[in-house]
């Protein structure tokens, strides 16, 4: 179709369209970050499967594997392609840009745009790995979905972001109005807790690993990682101790089971990587977190500690997954990339600023304007160097 000028459209705070050139530049920036920090020895990842590969930590993981190690990658994601004048989702454009860059640099890349929870996705992935790749030595599980249809029963589960046991009140930012407000969340029911665990826990990760193992598509010494978040005390009632936290406990339990099986059968391992808080579509929907994500960056930058998804994944892949590296694990045998975020001096600064923030001084006491820009950049908007008055082709496909 003819090119068109893409202006950001929003429903409340959330962008409902995406800019393909902005998304391409986002991907290019992340590739440049990896290639400008390559380690001397680039071994350790040869064939990688990334489940949830189109945005955030999943996309950054795929980039780190491909350009950091020259790995062949298969990405699984569920994104809307373009249709007529309607743009694709940002994740779709990110994946198009990934494929274009991989082809340019002679890197193998395959993708499946499908529901990763479905058995069909696992079957299709196995067919691609068997025909076009080799047994995978790294599986990254980075799904962030609010809904899951169970592949065996057809039951539909919807996750909720609620405290458990008692109501929770704290400050947050009303993202539509840009105001600091007090929010009170009522506790989840037992059914809501169970549904959230079904969506965000470890069952589907375990199903993926069982399917790959049974098909003989895991290499000797294969490793798998699932991503998680714990966060600071200020977010615990809604996160660590809330419905999401219950799901993450289930993820930890799955990691132990998968680790035991991989260790016994292949000499491999399964770990949960606890990453730092970053601006994503998922994190921005969690009450209290947008305010935290506006207070955290200045505290980190003042100490030279700030990292985005690609910097976090660069550290994970080069310091923990490269040949010869050895991870320092916590007591629950998790990799901790949130160590800088949770440093005592960083959290002390957040505790100092938190009670001072009001609607009137929001922009002076926090990096809320930066949070807004970073959120919009997820959709390809407000990216430096992009001419948003110029028409672009939106019907581009994988």
C-alpha cells in the first residue's frame, strides 16, 4: 500500500499504534550496544529458542544471543501484523527489524507468530528446530501475557494484579491524568490467585521443556532461563507478596523440577533470572510501579548503575552464559541481575524521595517525563532521528 504518515494514537496512556521506523531504530540501537561490547571469547550459545521474543527482555535476549554469540535463533511471539491503514503492533515491527538485520549480517533467524501456550506452537517449533537448526543449547522463557487458554483443557485463565490476604494502599500515578493519587486494592480471591498462577507461573515453561526433551531437541548441557522480578519493599504487597508473587513462586518451583531433569539427563540446568525493573507495557500496568519507575532511574544514574533491557541482557549473556563464566546464585539458586537496583544506598534514596512526591512537584522530584518518553518509545515514538512527518511503509511483513 502507499506510504503513510504515522502519528501516535493513544487510548488513555497506552499507544494503540506503532511506528515501524522507530521500532527499527530501537532494534538497531540494541544491536549496536551488543556489538560494541563484545567479549574476547564469544562461545557458549549456538542455538537459542526465545519464547516471548518480540519486546522487552525477550527481544534483548534474542539480540544478545544472535549478535553476541552468532547464535541461530528461533523466536516465538504473538503479535498483530499490519492490515491496510492499521499498523502492526510494536512487537511485530521489532521482529521484522530483527529479521532484516539478521539477514544483512548473515545470521540465521526463524520466527513463529502464534500463541506460545498452545500445543501447536510447541509442535511447530520442534519442526523448525529439527529441519533448520540443531538441538538448542539455550531456551529463554520470557512470556508476559495476561491471559492463557490451557492447551489440554481449553480452560481460560486471566491474571490479576492484586494483593493477597489484605487490602493494600499506596501512592501511584494516574497515567491518564498524570496525577499522583492514593490507590487501594482489594485482596484477590483464591480463584484469582489460582488463575494468575496458571497464566504467569511455571506450568507452560515446564511443558515447553518436556516437549523439547521428549523430541530429542535439547543439546547436551542445555540451559534454560525464565525471567522474574522481586523488587523493593515498597512494591512487595502488590508484587512479591501479591498474586504475581504467588505465580513467581510457582516459577521457582518449576525451575527446580526442570533443573533436576536436565541435570540428570543432559548435564544441563534451569534457572530463574531475577531482573531489574524496567519500563514495559506489562510493568506500566501494575499499580504503584509507574511511580517507582519514575523514582528509580535518577537514584541509579547518580551512582552509575542504570541499565535498560539490553544492558541487563548483555550482562546476563556475557557474564553468566558465556563459556567459562560462573554465576553467583542466591539462596534459592536464582541469578540476580537486580543487585544494583536493590543496593542499600539506591533504595535509601527512593525511600527518601517517595513521601515527598505530589502531583504539583511530580516532574521536579522524579523522572516521570522520562518514564513517559520511554513508554512511548516502546511503540516507536519519540525516537531520536526519526522524522515523524515523513511517510513510511507500514505494510511490512516477516
